[in-house]
């Protein structure tokens, strides 16, 4: 058995999980009025009563598309009078487990755990009833089934595929990875590996380089491993499952076959910034125009396994004029009140 799994760890280690899921409070306008924004910004409810919205996509005519994984559908919201509040909502697609969404060349792309579908876009923003199945064999998600995808500056489609379990060595090279797909041939390439679950990723509007936020492992205590911001490059290995952050070895893991954890870590890409463990980064997006161009926002979905809850807010990540991430600050918070919460930021 050890010959298949590698040599057990040399150190005696203990895995610890503290379960503390802040209690849910029903949304109300009073609670929303208590949200705090960065200076110069305001927050206004644009639509309510959506159930459990996940990913968002803004259409060419200002429509807001919302995927609802639990309901298995996609909503289209419209704001006819352009007052910042959506008056109308219709269901435009039914797709069990739908999560990721993007658009290109008058087509809408949707994905769930295993499939990527393509719908023709009608003039009014609705989707054609029939879809083309482009991919039907993405690896089964296991613990991390929430696929996200987007088109890069090179016209290729990128799909994030999370790890099957918490911190096991994956048997399928397409898991814990970023995949690149040629939209013409549908050929898949392993773009980057060692990414436990990078749901949020985007390209810097100046450099065109890919960045993303990775979720660290569970059962390793309150403070480690960190959530990490990575500069994602083709062929890069970001450490999972043997290392996190800036090449920090996970001492609870066995050594990989034919190597040591330390030897493995030396060949990986270090994180650029680290954030509190278990904060659960979901969406990540750059400002692509205006005075904030080049900075980014990240949605922290919020912890369930930390004594003192972390996350439950949106932060701004500051980049310098050379395209390097240099720090972060709160952008929108107030969803967490004591040990209760009325929202879990998911997309922006």
C-alpha cells in the first residue's frame, strides 16, 4: 500500500477541525443598510428574493445573468429604466448544477460539474432553447464541483477544476488545475496545476497576465494554510497538495513518490499575497477601466471551520503600476455580525 501512496510523513502531526458556521439571518433592508463601503462608494440593493445566486455575467444590453446551482437554472434580470434596480426577471436556461458562465461572439457558455454547454444568444438576450454540448467529460468534482470559466485575451477558454477531496494526491491530472481549451478544436491543455480550488480568476487589464485566488486546505488548524493570491503562468505548479503559500510544506502529508515534500516545494510557484485561512475566496475580478483600472476585487464567501470567523466581505487588492499585487483593504463589509451572518459574497 505504501508503495502506491508514498512514504508516510516523518513527523507526528495532528489534524484539527473546528466547526463554527455563523448562524444564518434572513436578509432585510435594515441589515443591508448597515453594510460599510470603501470611501467614495455606496451600496444599494439591486434585486432581492433570488434564492441562492452564485455566478453573474453582465450582458451587452445591461442584462444581469445569474446562475443558481441549487435551483439548476439561469435567470436574466433587466433594468428597463436604468435606475440601478432590476424590475424584471425571467428564467432563460435550465441546467442541473449550473455554476460557471461566460459569453463570446453572441454565444452564452454555461458549465456544471462535468459539462460545458453553448447557447446561441437571441437579440433580446434570451438563450436558444437547444444547446450544443461542447464538453461532457470534465473530471467529477467530489468536494469541489463548482466549475468556473472565462475567455482569456488569447481567445482560449479557461476552466478551473478543483480537487476531488480536501488534500489527497489527485489521480486525474485535470483536477486541482486550470485547463485551457481551444474553442475551435476543443482540445484541452493542462495550463497550471497544484491549484486546490481557484474559483475566482481574471486577467490584468494592463499586462494581460492571469491571476487567481486559491482556497487552502481544511483540518490543519485555525491559521494555516493561508488563502493565496497567485500569478498563474502556463506550466506553473502551485504546490497542492504538498505545499501552500510561499512554498510552505504541509508536514501532515506523506512524501511524494521519488521525492520529498521539500524537494517538491522547490519546484513550485510561490503565492504573491496570503490571507486568513478558511476565508473561502470565490469571485475575483479586475477593474478594467476608469480610475480604479488595474486593481481587483475579491469576494470572501466566509469560513465554516474557524474558531473566529473570517471572510464574509469583499476586499480590494491593490496593484502597482507595474502590475504587481502589493496589498489589500476592505471594500464592502458588514455581512457578519458577531457570530451571525446575513450574506455570503459569491460573485461581483
